[in-house]
């Protein structure tokens, strides 16, 4: 046999020997699902294997607030952000990263303007600097949409509205827990 032919057979022989060795460790024993569950350490009743479970809104199974397992942001800020932006179409909402992106919204009283919002929740704590908002505005000229600068007070007003709503949710939840 030529040397090049032998070199081509090496990977094939290696793969065959690995697959045969894998079958030898199988031992011909099959387990039922119940037996597999007993032999493994599975956690049921929770998402992502977190002990407290994933709870986007409020308390988790252990009664902890703000640190619900799996979510990377403050649950009060998350709910408040969704409530505040509920009048706009949501294009994307990521509770793990704390990002809410809206699609373009045209107010009924001004059909030649449209707005878009990107909202970022920055922390797991309910803090004044826990929300960052970017607002984009476009105005129609003919058939085209042109970008218009939005004053920083618009984003600040939205941030304040989210923080106020988050405090309201927290207060009402604490009152209901008593």
C-alpha cells in the first residue's frame, strides 16, 4: 500500500475505534425516564435552574424582592418601563439585559412626526440613575422622514416617569404584603 493511502485511512480508523469504544461503555443497559431523573440532580419548578425561580414581577419563591433569579434588572423598573411605554409599539424587550426598544410611533394629533425610544435599565437596584432613555424624532418632508434633534428634557421626563411609576409599584406591593 502506498504511504498517501495509508495516511488517508488513519482518520477513518481513528473514528471507527472511538465509536466502538463508546459502544463498549454503554453496557447494553437502558434506564427509564424515572430512573434517569432519580440519578440526576434536576431542579424543578424554576427556570434556568435558579433556586428562587425566574419572576419578572415582584417577589420570588423565597420572598426576596429585586433579586429574582435570572433577571438582570430591577423588577420594579422593568414593570414601570413597560407601563410608561405602553402607548408605543414595542419592537424588542429583553428582561435579562434590561433593554426595551420601541418601533416608530406617530401621535394621532401630528401625523407628520414620529418618535422612537430606546430604554436601558442599568442596575438591579431601584435607583435614580437606574434608567437611561434615548428618544429619536423624525419629521416628514414630502415622502421622506428626516431626523430632528430632541431636547434632553424629553428623555429626562421619560426617565422621571419610569422612576415615579416604579416607586408607586413598590409602595403598592409593600402595602399589599402587609
